[in-house]
């Protein structure tokens, strides 16, 4: 995923294979808005988190799931407070 650290309210890109149009992205337990989804790329907007202070850097769980298939979790992602 790029970038590995992103501000709240900005987009991230997740590259992979066999994504579907109905892919879902969850960051820190909150559903992210999927801007676009193709077989090989998902673009999603990082949600705003009330507990993340402006400028703070917080490690975040990120999960991509496709309802009919299952999901995968990614490590190494961090949210920066906006």
C-alpha cells in the first residue's frame, strides 16, 4: 500500500490481485470510503478518528475484504492526525 503513512481524509492505494468491485477497506476498525476498485488496485480514503490528535502518528490495522471471498490484513500502515 502507498503511502505507508497517510493523513486522515487523504487517499491510500492498495495494489494486489483479484480485488472485486465490492471490496471493503477497514482501518482501525472503521470502514474507509472506497474511491475506486479494480482487479489490481483499490483507492480508499483514510477515515477521521476522534482519538488521533493533529500531527500524531498512530499504527493502524488495515483490512481489505471481499464479501464472497474473504479478507486480508496488512501491517505497517500508520495514520497521521490531520
